[in-house]
C-alpha cells in the first residue's frame, strides 16, 4: 500500500519495521486515531531500518502518539542527505511547518492502493 504525502509516494502505513530496507530515505512517523493520521515526526535517514529499530526513537514517538503508532517510508537510495532533508522541509512547509493532522481531501495525503 502507498500514501501520497505532499508530492512524494511513501510505502505504508506500516506497523512493523521488519520488512523495511536498510537504505536511505525519508520517514513519516504517524499516529492513527479516529480514522485520521497525525504526523508525529518527519525525518531523513541513511538507514531507515536502523532508525525505526532504535529503542529511544520508538519511546519518543510513542510518547507523542495519541493513537496507534504507524510509519511510512519513502526510499531514496540515490539521494544524498541534503536532498532528503530538503524533502522533509518541503513537506513540512506544506503542513505550515508543523507535524499535524492531515485530511486526505486537502491533497497532502491520499489513501493509496496495493
């Protein structure tokens, strides 16, 4: 399944990081509650699987989540850290600089297909 976040396609939402590749990309940590997703954190990482498996990160994300913790990944193995950071900034600007609830009808995220 995929989600469109901004103009980027992300795989997810997922609940288990086991199937995530250990390559660079952008990570969207989300809380799912009342049939809506709230972005808890957007981040770039050189190793998405390691980032998701980090216990401190998991504890922090869970503390910020008011619902079921999920995540989506945008694989970008050919992009450097600066470009991945630019993607994060671009998406945040689309959300007015904040991680917040999003509505699919606003065009920021649309439900995907398999």
